[in-house]
C-alpha cells in the first residue's frame, strides 16, 4: 500500500468519530425536540401527554421556557399545587433567566394557579418574634403587626408556632379552593410558678421516758402532792374539833376518839 493511500485512510479514520458525534443527537438536541413536541401537544389541548413530554425535556435540560410550559400543563390538569411549586422555582431562577415576555406571562399564570389554591394569612399577638411551621415545614417568622401569607393546597393543614418565653402553639386549619383565611396566632406566655413556703416539720412530743426499773417520776410527784393535801385537810378538821370543845365526835367526819 502506497504512502498516499495510507495517508488518506488515516485521514478518514480520524474523521469517523467526528462524523458519528455529529449525527448522534445530544441531550440538548433531544431536550429541544421534546420541548417543541410538548408545546404542540399543549396547543392541541392534550395536557397529560404534554406533561409527560415536557417533564422529560426539563430533566434533560433545565430551561425556563420548558418549565413555564410544564406549569401551564399542570395548571390545566388541575394540579395547582405542583404548578405553584414549579413557578416558585422559575421565579427563584433555578431554571434559567426569565426574559421580559416570559415574566409577563408568568404573572398571568400565577393568578390562574392561585385560583386553585387556598391562601393562609397569619398574624401574631405577641411582641416577640414567632417562628412559624406549616405542615412541619418552616414557613418563616412573624412579629407583631406583620402578616405571613402562604398559598397552600385545599384541605387540612397543621400550624405550629414557637417563641421564647411562651408556650408552643399548635392548631389545625382547613382551606378551601380560592379562599383567603386570616388566622391569629395567640401564644400564651410562660408564668413563673410561685414557690410555696416551706414549713418546718413538726415533730411529735417526745414520750416521757421511764427510768430503768419502771418507776414513773411524774406519777410519784402527783401522789406526793395528793398526800400532802389530805394531811392538811385532816389537820384542819382536828384543829376545829379541839378548839370547839364539845362537838360530838360522831358529828365530825373523819375525827378520831381517844
């Protein structure tokens, strides 16, 4: 094989990967194709098919226009909450920059999506900063005079709020489609529990102890006093009899004849 033919073959082999790469569609190409297919389905009113195709396109390549069309399909299917979440990502710039035309269209779509949701507006009655949780997800902070508004899917929701120096607050709220529900978060302050005065324990009086042998000192004193009193009475009676001179002995109680 001549050198010229080898040179040509080498050149052809070098071009093979480039040619194959040019013919194989990239993810960006596939995302572009799916985007146009989804847009056509959306215009035809085939919303469920459009949703499936646009979700595939968005997974291949995040793009603001794809996200907007997908949110439109979700809203048309009545999946307002899913559309709301996707629009929130769009507004946050997660899917790319929004041009002026797309921003204007997004405002109109926002209004349509909100009609399928409920809105909860929270206020608070405490001067302290209150941290609010809705369905166990942090929703933000509230201070007196401020309002915290949230779009939520229709149905029951759990509301929880906490603040320093207050009892935790918990409540159930229910929203209807298109409803704006004001709600006041009323936290009860913690009250210091007064400490009851401590009374010193009262010990029962000690029982009188008897000395060894069983002799009761108190009883002995009492008997001695009684004996003294009896002797004193007897002495008075005898004195009266002696000084009276003639009173019969049998008329004097307790006298003794000699």
